[in-house]
C-alpha cells in the first residue's frame, strides 16, 4: 500500500469531471479534503454536459440524458444541487410508418395488429403472465406458448433487430442480453420509457448540477488537461509531471487510454449527433422518436421537451448516428461493448490499475453500461472508501 502524501497541496486527484468524478470530488470536499480534478475537455459534466443555444433551447451536447432511478439515496443526494421537476420520458417508435409507444405496450399492439389478433395476444398474456406488468423480449421469444412466441418474434423483428444492428453494428443475437433487456415489453398501457420510482429533470439542465457539485473551496478543477500526457508509470510508482504521486488517484475516463493502449484498444460504440434547427414550435409528438425499421440514424430527440420549454416557432432536433469508436478519428467512447474477449482485455487493464493503486469509477473506467444513477451510487460508495482510507492515514 502507498504512503499517503499530498500532491500540489491536494489530498486526492480525480481524473474526469463527469458524474463519477464530480460525485467523489463533492463528497470528499464536503469532508474537508482538498481535491484536484482534471478533465481533458474544455467543460465539466462529461457526456451529460448541456448548454443553452442562442434561442435559449437546451442542447445535450453528447446525446439525450434523462435522470431516473430506484435508488432513494441517489435521488436524495443529487436533488440537493438544483431544483428538479417531475419528468416522465416518453418515446415513440416509427414502425413501418406508424408511431407506437416504446417500450412496446398494449397500445403499440393495437396499432400494429387487427383487433382480433390484438385481443387474442392480450388474453394469452394475461393468462400466461397474470402478475407481471413487464417482461423481457426474451421471455416472449423463449415462451412455450406459440401465440406469445409469434408475438415476441414480431416485436423482436420490428423493435430490436434493425435498431440494434444500427446501434451496435451487430445482430442482437450476438449482443450481451443485458443490453436489449434494458428495454422491456410492457404488459399493459403504461407508456413511459423508464419504470423507475424517481423520474425528474434538473430545471436548469445538468451542467448547473455539475457547477453546484464542484463549486467548493476544497475543489480545484483543471480543464483542457489530458492526464495521459502528464502521467507516467514506473516500477509500481505513478508520476504526474515527473513528481511521484502518493495520494489516491481516482480515474473515471477510458482505462485503455490511461495506459496508452498497452493491451490494445478497448472497443466502444460512439455517436455522431447531428443537430438541426427548425422554424417550428414542435417537430415531433414526443421527446424521442426511435426508428427501428427505417433510416440510418437510430433516434431523433427534440430537446425542448426535456425542460418543457415554451418557445414559439423554434426548435432543435438531434439525430443519433452510431459508429465504431476509432483512435484515429475525433470520436469519443460512449458505450462499452461487453463480450468475453473485450471483458478479458478490460480485466488486464483493471489489474494494471490495481497494481498502481488507481481507483476506477464510472462507465468508461469500469467498462460497464451504467446509467447515471448507478454511476452516482458506485461513486458514492467509492467516496466512502476513500474517506475511510484518508482518515486512517491522518
Ligand atoms: N433497443 C432497440 N430498439 C429500440 C430501443 C432500444 O433495439 O427502439 C435496444 C438497442 O440494442 C439499444 C438497447 O435496446 O442499444 C438499449 O436501449 P436504450 O434506449 O436504453 O439505449 P441508450 O439510451 O442507453 O442509448
């Protein structure tokens, strides 16, 4: 174990000012520890960063981010940083030209099937799943009942196959099941995208939340600093700008980048987000419309919905085009691609981080498809551990 020593008068170094880094920085600073946060970008907030354009419309620069959680402690923690208002995210899917609720529900069923077919499927569902309000698409596909299998196959083909091929570049049969299980099939008329207990949006956008988490006399944030250009590893010691680091380092970025791709480039999916300004009050009838049967983009989000903004004759939409993450282009890693081979490569990076006593937190550093709530929850736990560690060193 290292001996604790301060670096530039700081007790802890955190790399990354997204939800993982900002949560840990905030909790440590509240306990009186001096925290130095680096971020390679010119702004805080990680991929949850948002801003208001010249018309006052909120823009989620790195794609739509919506807060939802079942973890009371996450909600209690995050709500201190601004006002939030109740927000239920609704998504429609354009299935062969018809807009239907996604997750696929009984209304979607009625809009895409004849009354007789829809009635038969609903009756069968009620009989086979009397107590369930939602199931995974796999529960339908693998069901012994032929009617449910056929229905499952319809939903799989119309909702999951093409969308997933666009999003991940592979057929959903080849993807980790947890990915498509994120989107259930609803056995009823519930039409919100998330089933969580706490669904709220911050009234002034996410960046305000990060400002409030990080504005603290014990936190210094250095933007535009890519730690990989300053950090060196040698014989179990870590150096930043040639100085040996003896205080804890928490890293929240892409772990392969930290170790200069020693074991290879970890695969991620990335996104091109194409914004369009339009001279209409609303472009589409829901915050997000998915395109599971057509188009090259996966979905269109209309950002005004996210803050219920009342701005006339102006709107902004964002089309998401998924693509592979490549080192040579200016793409950002967004989604880890969890499979046996990639997880094995990640495990090697993780042991390297352990060897150098670097703590990992967040979607990129842990190489897990976390939503923001789990990112925050895990960061809260790590902050507790670091606080105990620092206490024991005093
Ligand atoms: N998905 C799909 N069709 C849809 C929505 C989602 O096939 O209409 C699948 C797709 O594989 C996607 C995954 O479910 O990557 C998770 O979707 P989610 O909306 O949670 O993705 P995120 O918002 O994180 O991009």
